[in-house]
C-alpha cells in the first residue's frame, strides 16, 4: 500500500495539529448550542472521530452516507443518499463534517436538503479544500488545508475504496490509475 504512494503531501503530525485547532474553534463557536454534528460517510469518518475528541462542549452525532463519484476520480454531479440521518434536524444547529470539497456539488446538495428539513443553521467544516475544482459557489465555514488540484488519498479518503487507512495524505503514483 505504501509503495503506491508517490508523495506524502500532508503528514500525520500536521493533520493532528490542524484537527486540534479546528476542534478548539468549534468548541468556542458551539458553546451552549448542543449542535448536531453530521459525518458525511465514508470519507470523513477518521476526521470526524479525531475532530469530536477535540470538541469540549456538548454535541450530538449522526451519520449520513452519500456517493457522488462512483469508482471514478471526478464528480458525476449526481448525489445518492445511501444512508440517511437517524434523527430530525428541525430547529437544530447543524455542523456538516466533510473530508474534502472539490466541485462543491455534494455539499451544496446536502446543505439544501438540511435547510429544506428546517435546520436552524447549517455550517460546514472540511479538512481539505480544493477551490480550483469548484463548479458551484460554495465556501466552508471552517477549513483545514487548501490543497492543489490533485487527487489525494489517505486519512479516510479512498481510491477504489483503498488507502482510507493511511494516517497521512498522499498522492498516488500515476501508474496506479492506469491499472
Ligand atoms: P465534490 O462533490 O465537492 O466534487 O466532491 C465531494 C467528494 O468527492 C468528497 O467528499 C470526496 O469523497 C470526493 N473527493 C473529492 N476530491 C477528492 C480527492 O482528491 N481524493 C479523494 N479520495 N476523494 C475526493
Ligand atoms: Mg466526502
Ligand atoms: Mg471516494
């Protein structure tokens, strides 16, 4: 698995420091608001787990699974809900936890959905942001790293469902894609 990585773009230590910093910001922002923190599966599962350990105020958690890419590396624009939330968002302060924003299509769909379900507020925290990939106007409320327009894997992010368990962010060797 490590042999498939061409370059480590962001180390485990850098990620952990950033997640701690985001947790501190969110602890201040969501003090006394008991937000519903929503993990967008699968990509955000590791970020979610590390992030909530750094949030020091009361929160509730829920999980949603969506798929926008299939097995490819580019967004199809079609967002499919594979697993919906267990609870209502009506009247709640909602924080969406995302792994990465590229085109913005997945998130803009999710934000609209939660607003239609009458959430009190909908905010977004993303660990990675690729602003050059945007096809819809969308800005995260909280973000970790702005990255160049490359396809990254690790720390929850996959290529054909592999590499999610790498503790760092890497770029795959080009020959992996042509297999
Ligand atoms: P968007 O809808 O913003 O184009 O893409 C959203 C989803 O596509 C992300 O949550 C993530 O699952 C996937 N994605 C976007 N860019 C990358 C990337 O560089 N690497 C990986 N592994 N997934 C990505
Ligand atoms: Mg995602
Ligand atoms: Mg994926």
